[in-house]
């Protein structure tokens, strides 16, 4: 009987410890979190929050340049948070179709014809942006949960 | 050349998982440590999983599941689906994501059957197309010749489950290494169909040589692999009766057959490699690949060679972690031999293999099954057909948020960890008799389990970075 009581106490303590850990470790989504442990990551999150509250400035448009079927400077990183506006252009010296996976958006690109994308980031995850016919990845789109 | 992009070996991945955030990693790892040490404190002192306590289910349930009509229908469904896979693979589009065969084999069956086997038991046996073909052929042959079939060759017992291990390795190589360097980054449907035809020929030949049942138990990779996971289930058929048993308990005797430990280690290693190549090992793979191409090796060859090397290294690392735990346990007074320990504890890794699979493939399964029952169902060849009116149904990648995916991943690893610990502790009690030696031996298995779970968390934290 006694060992059962001990077991029960240990299990309860375990659950309590897990809950406390979860709450303490979890990134606070609210704006109350201003502990001494402000890391650079939290600082950027806070900055992003601030930016979102201000009247929206025109977001910067990234341009991906494709030369000889390969992205200049390697696969480009496009990082957003859910709810952001995703805006980027693709210029290419070969004609192809640009495919944004997951969102399944297609735009034609050709010498002299820029493929422009502008859509809301509403699905979390990592998505390839590729040239459809050659299956060449030109960018990686990352949408973090908001 | 420095800008050259290595294509991912995943034609099916439309949405990649985000790496789990640092706080969740820390929480998961802490939870695993707390559970582990609490487990030692509250642990039971007599083994409880050595007997599976099978008892028959109500008669109507048995009759429903095991009557000849159900069996024949299930077998026919299996054979028909095998035919559709080969047909779509050979005559459909060469785009892996638009061809029925690839999603069906690598996602619906390969992952889905595991997810079905854990709650429901050995479901694959009913649908196994090779079993159905062998039984039908055997029956037809006896009818025609009116003579009893010749007795099968005796199966060499030392061979154990090794043929299934070789088949599993071949499957993983075809899935994870072979597509590297191809343009689509995925297994070509035609290659998959040819591989299945070759496998069908080997399987039917081996079944006729050693007997259908023997080969299903030992050599047929899919049966052995799904059968391994079905050992965790609370449902099992014995003869014509369906019955309930204690969950996890039936796994206890599984690893006694030679090759079993290798099988579960290969299962864990394959998933680990797939996870690591998308994150933890990306840079290492790239440098070896660059080194090989600089020495004149072609793009595809260099990539396949590199991936093979890292697959082997991952398998060695996974096997090494388990071997370390076994060697450690051997130092406890009264321990049996290393070989006996390996076989006594091999089954404790089955829940870990399941946890790895869930953590790594859960989101892929969720998304790709929408394709399976949407456009792939109506347009299996990718030629614009619309048999059932679902050809326009796509994949809703917004079905589940990244945060929910993280929770499922970490919960899967933690639950798998608990199940593995439970089995290991129970086995130690049965093996050592004296609870104090059992506990001492368990420090080692605890280290192995924590190692595997934290490796799983680490791979998740590095995914697609």
C-alpha cells in the first residue's frame, strides 16, 4: 500500500514538473514577457511585433536572379512569419516556370519577363521554390508560425 | 560549381517540417530525463509483460474477421492494388508526385500499414498480395495434379530474419539513396514498378521453395517489418480466433530469432538517415560530395556514393549505441552472454522505431494521403483521367499548423521512450531475478533509450535548417 502511495506522489510530482517546465520553457506569445533573459531571438520577435502594429510599410521585394539555370549565390532564403506578405521577384536568362510548392503558385519567367509573386503567408512550413521544367530549387520559403 | 544545388531526395515533400524550436527541444529532453529517473523510482518489482494473456474475442468478431469470404476479398484487394501499382508505374507519368505508384507504395502502404498494425495487429497479412497469389497458386496446382504438393525445403534456422533485413535495406536504399541526383529528386515510377516485379518473382520463388508461411515469417520483408510493429498491438489472430492480449507484451519473444535485432536497428537507422540528410548531415554530405566530384565522379554517382556512405555510417552509429548499452549491461554481475542480452532486449527498440517513424513522417503522411484519395485515385497515371471525379482535389497544406506538427513529433518520441523503457525494465526483472541487479542493468538501457530519444529530438531540431 505504502509503495503505491509513493508511486502516486512521484507520478503527480512528475506531471507537475512537466507542466511547470512546459510553461517556463515555452516562448511567450503575449507581450508580458520581459524577463532578464532577453535573447537576441526574442528581441527580433519583439521588433517584428512592433513593426506589425505600425501602419504597414511597403515590404522589401527580394529579387532572385537565375543565370544559366542556376540561382546566383545559391538557393536564396525567404523568411516570413505567418500573416506576412510574401513578395519576391524572379529574373532569369532562360525561360521557365517558377513554382512555389505548398502554396502551388506558378508564374512564367523569361529573359525580359520578371515573375512577380505577392501572396499572404498563411501556411506554416518550409517550401521549395523551383524552376518547374528542370526541377532546380532557386529559393527556400520559410513561414514560421505566428 | 560551388553554387550547384543538391536536389532533395524527396519528390513528394510539398511542405517541409520546420525545425523544432530550442524551447521544445529542451522541454522534450528534460521530460525524457525526468520520466526515466522517475521510472526507476516507481518501477514494479515483478515482470508483467512476459505473458501476453491472450484471450479470445467474442465469436461474432472472430467470424467477421476470419471467415473465408473476408479473407478472399482482402487477398483480392491486395493483388488488385499490386496490379494497379505495377500498371501505373510502368505506363503512367514519370513525375513521382503525379503517379499513383509512388505515393501508394512509399506512403500509403509503407507508413500507413505501420500506423494500422500498431492498434489493430497484423493487418498486412490479410492484404498481402504475395500470400494471396501463393495460396491461390498452391490450391490450383493441387486441384490440377490431384497430388499433394511436395514438402518444402527445410528453412535454415540460422538464417532467421536476415533475408528480410536485406530486403529492408534494399527498400530503404531505393527510397532514400537511389533517387539522389535524378532530375525529379524522387524514385522514378518505372524503376519502382520494376523493383516490385523483381521482388514479386523472388518472393514467389522463395515461398515455393521454403513454404509460404515460413517465408512470410522470416524472409518476406514487408510481412516481417509490419509484423514487427503488430507485436505492440492488443489484437491478435490465433488459428481462426481473433483475440485480445496485453499491449506491448507480444513483442517480448520477437527478437529471439536471428536477424531481428538487425531489422529493428535498420528501421531506426533508415529513418535517422532520412532525418539527418535534411539537416544534421547536410553539410557533411555536401563536402564529401564536392570531394568526389572534384575527383571526376559524375553528379549522380557522386551523390549516390555519398548517400550510401552516410546511410551506412548512420546504421553503424545506431547499432553502436545499442551495442554500447548491451556491453554495459554485461558488466553487471550475473549477466548472460552478450548475444543473449542482444536478443533479450532487441524488442525494446520497436517502440523507438515507431516513434522515429511518427516524428519524421507524420506530416508527410497527412499531406500525401490527401493526394492518394484525391487526384491520385482518379488520375493514377497522371494523364488527365478523372475516374471518380476527384482528379481536381489537391493537398491542403494548411490542414495542420507547424506548432501542432511539433507537438505530435515530440509527443511521439516521448511516448515511444516510455514504452521502450517499460519493456526494457520488465525484461531486466525477468532476466536478473534479483531486482537490484535488474536496476543496475537498467542504468545502461536507460542511457541507450535517452540516447535514442535525444538523437530523435536533435534530428528534429536540425530538420530543414
